[in-house]
């Protein structure tokens, strides 16, 4: 049976988590899977698991929730997230709990993108934006990200954005901090983006999954909090990254009531609801003990610094220092045209799994690393990558 | 922002679990939500929760799995399900773990149905088959189910099936036991269905969620085990119903390798994977202690018998005795044309929540009950329904 047309562009075999593990790293080399964070190195706060244990013990009332999530969970999250984002969030109208932030993204895009639409996608950015757009039989339109000049603020190219909007784009999808480059957009830049989108009446889907992990004391701006943005923005956020709670499959979307309702309807077809017991995790989210988050961010900043020292000591590789989140996007000019072979050798011979740059747009000389790992193992693994790049 | 065209037919406000709870049942009346099973009345086997606790404690290796599910989970389920179904199931090729059986259904239908396709859907049958078909911008084609004559075997009308296939239908979706009527198809009937589908080269998606809950010692036939069927059948199954494990969001799909691969690709967009820790539940599934399942089935059969006695004592309502699963589809001729008002009065005044028949096709005089409930409460709630039906 032939695959439906919407499969035309799909292939997930190189997606993060889908590659086989490192096969035969040299003795003494600890394999590192940089395709996602290591929950062993950065475990969840224990209160999260306890909340799930308690919910399972309670049983019936936690097993089933309305499609948009348990009322008491939505209520607590709305309060805490409202404070974080500087927004008034009504738990009954503006918030949906999904089976992971990825599911929130799929529901969001399904709810605003029409077949044949043109959709603005920042390049590079999280690979699923493009794939879901194509799966919905819509047309991705690249919007350029400036991130290579390290002294200069990372910015979405406004001319590129305007040109996309002029070509008919009415929805734009982007992450902040940017995945894979780690760029955090400056407030003044987001104000300009917001003004441009407002001028065209365009809708924004903003993935803020790493919004709580910002380095160097940098300012972080929640896009939906900007003037007039809340009515035409969906914000995706959740506890899967910094908080290491990915295994529970929970995401939260904040947005205008009509779109949240539509998302709930689609969720009723796709997964019915987020896992009932897991939802209890969210009662502990954004309420970690004082210092817990600061320590976690500092630990990641330290890993970033050590990895950047390795990168900057070599002229075979280059990367912009991560400003927020756990990603480094490393350019390796020598592997352009030969990226798959490099990634495969690195995985099989060095026990180092990375995600190829072509997953994020047209970046045939780049790889992405999630450095939420054991620090020593990560530094050693990056040295193996740099060694191989130098020999390539 | 206008809803995309695929939302044209969608409305989930009357779906099971979406209605508000009963508002002011008379004093002494315990509210009963018949829209889904009561996990409090029939709790999961304790080994399931223990397996999840252990997985959370282990941490990292359980948090993330390949999109199609943890290898060791797939391996155990393939063995046990292969034995149950009488099929050789390769855990690496024929099996996918999804975030609930509903998610399995969505992935399955997304993977075989093309926009514009005609899709055969048994009427009555689970409401989401029709809704997902419409969401995929395909065309549902009703296939008649004979279930009203109680002395006669429940059967899909073969003329109606052939006529659907003649009109261009190449995929048919049905549940066995049927949801909502509780019909279990006889082996000879499924042989005829299989022969007919084979003749047209048509594909089947068979929802066997209640395959382990068959009453009266009746025979149960796994459709995919019939001659030649395995290559053109997806079987949906999981531990959400009889085993009361819905709160963990786990489903299993068995099918031919190319379609399972496609489903994995779609899952990579929709939820990435089933919840990592929850997947541990499946290591305990189909391996409950001797007698556990028999006791559970017997307890449900007893509830069915008591409810049927109430139904048969009244001439205001009628229902076919459930042959498998936990559903009763009750026809109430007096409420035809007035079904929503009846359902709402029942909910608000009697504290009895049911799902309206119109969710399952054109059944404006019927309601569905999930009787996996406390037996005494269920019988009392059904009496309130019958009383109201008599007064209507």
C-alpha cells in the first residue's frame, strides 16, 4: 500500500534518539549520546516522581482528565507560568496540557496551518517545524537567522521575514532560545519582530522549551507578553529539558481561547489527553526549592564553557557560545558534502552520537550537540569529535 | 484566525470524558459517569504501578526510547501477544508502542489514508474512526452492522461492505468486540469479511482493545490471524480497558513492517514516543497471575447480567446483551429527536453521564454506557435512566 502524499518528505531515521547507540568506542572511552540530554547526569527533582507515585496510588481521579488536562493542574500551572511570563493566564481558556511539548507543537500547527499555506520557519531551527509543515501539506518558507558572527546579537533577518510575509506567509514558527544555535533573542529584536507580525496580522508559534535555562544573566523576553502579541501567539513550554522530566511526556501550550479549544479537539483525536498520572508532575513544576534552578543553570553554563574552550582551541570547528538551552551547533567546514559519513564514523568508532545539521535546514557542515551530559564525559567526547574533524 | 478546513466536522464537546460531571443528583444517589470505566471499581493489577515506580527510579535508560518503543518492552509484548493472537510477531518489524491506543489509531489512519480516500466505517462503531477520517480530509462511507435482532449473530452487512468497496473504499476500520454494541464477530463471519477484503485488495484497521474481555465462553477470533490477513491488517490493542491502565497512555499496534515504519515516522512528529517510564507497564501486561483476568471478566459479566435484567424489565428501553467489552448500547425510542435534552437531564438531574448515540453514527435514540463501574452504583444509575426514559 503506497504511502499517502503527506509522507513525501518524511524520514526520521536521523532524528535525535533514533540513531543506534555508539558501537565500538575505544576502550576507556565512555560513549556519549549528544542527541538528547542525559537524565542520569541531571536527574529530575525528586518531588516530581513523588507526585506521580501519589497520583497512581490515588487512582481513579487521576487516571482520566478532560482532554485539555486536569483542572487543578491547569490552575496551578496557569498561576506560576503567568508570573514567569508576565501574562494573565486563565486556566480554563488559555492553557492546554499535552502529551509532551512535541505533541503541543503538532496540535498547535494542526490548529492554525491550512493545507497549501506558506509557513515561515527560521533556519536553522528545530527540525520538526519543517517536517510537520510538510506533513500538513503546507509549504515551509525559510527565514534567515544571523548567528555566525559571535560578537553580534543573534537575530532573525528582518528583510527575510518581511519577504516571507510579502509572499503570503501568515504563520511563523520559531524557538527562543533557538534550537540548535542557543541564540537568545534580545528584547529590542523581539519588539521589532512583534511589530512586523502585527503589521501583517501574522500568527506566531513560539517554542520556549528552554526559557528557564538562560546563561550569563542575560535578559529573557516572553514573546506573548509583548504588546498585542498574546492574541496571536501560541507559546509552547514544558518540563522536559532543564527539569529533565521528558520521560513523563508533558507539555503546556498557552494561547488565545479559540486556538486552545481547537487544539483540545485535535488532542481528542490524537492522544485523548496527556498521561493522567504524569500530569501530577506539573503540580511540582515552577515550584522547585530555592536555588535548585540556579544550580542547574550554573552547572550547564560550566559545561558550555569547557566545551567552548575545546572548540575555540581548534581551527577545524567553530560554534557560537550558547546563550540559553543545552545546544551547541558546531560547524565543521571539512565535512561539507560528507556529513553523513562523518556522523556515522563518529558514532561507530568514537561512541559519540550527534544530530546532523541537515535536520535543521540546509546546514551540510554542522552537527548539533545536547550538552546536558556528564561534564567529564562530554568534554572527552567533544575532544574525539574535534580530533576526527581535524583528521577529516 | 479561521480554522483550517480539516476542522469542518469536528466537535468534541459530547465525547466521552468531556461532559461536565453530574450536577445535582438527588440525595442518596451516587453519581455514575458511564462515559468511561471507573478505575476505582476495577483497579489495575499492582504489578503495573510497581513496574513504573521501578522505571522512574532507574531513570535515564527508561526516560527515552526509540520512537517505536523500548526494545525490551517490544520483545516481551511481541512474544505474549503473538501467543494470544496466534501470529509470529517480530518486535523490530511488526510492533509499535504508542501514547495510548487512541494515538495508535491516529497514527494508523494517518499512515494508510490519503486525502480524498473513501474509508469504510461500520455503523455504529467508535466515534473517532469517523472524526479522524474527516480530519484527514477523507470520506467516511457507512457499512451497516446488524445487531438489533438479539437471537441472531451480530454481523457486518456483506452487501453494504461490497457496495462500499465497489464505490472505491480501500480501507475499512472496525472494532471487535464492537464499540458500542458489544457484538463479538463469529469466526465464520470474519472469514467471509477477510475473503471479501482480499478480493478487493482492501486494508483493515481492526481495533481489538477489548479482545481479552469476552463473555459466556464465546470464541474470539483475531482478524490478523486469518489466512493472508496479516499483510493487510493493522491490529490495535492495549492495556487501557480490561486492565484499567488507561492513565498510563499506552497502546500497541501490530502490522506489516512498511506501515509500522510509517507509523513510527508520524509518531516522531506527533508525540515522539509513548511515555518512557509508563512503557514499563507493558512488561507486566498479558502476564497477570493465573485467575486474575478470569475473575475480572466474570465480574463484568455479572454486571452485564444485572443491567440487562433492568433493561429487559422495561419496555421503554432495549439493548443487545454485551458479548464482549464493557459497553451497552441502549435504544430509547421515546427520545429520538430529543436526545441531547435527555442526556443533559440525565446528567444534571440524575447524576448519570452517558455518551449520546449520535457520536457513533446516525443513532438519535441511543446512548452508550461503559459498565466497568461499581456494580451496585451502576444498577441504581441505570434504574434512574430507565425511570426517566419511561416518563419521557
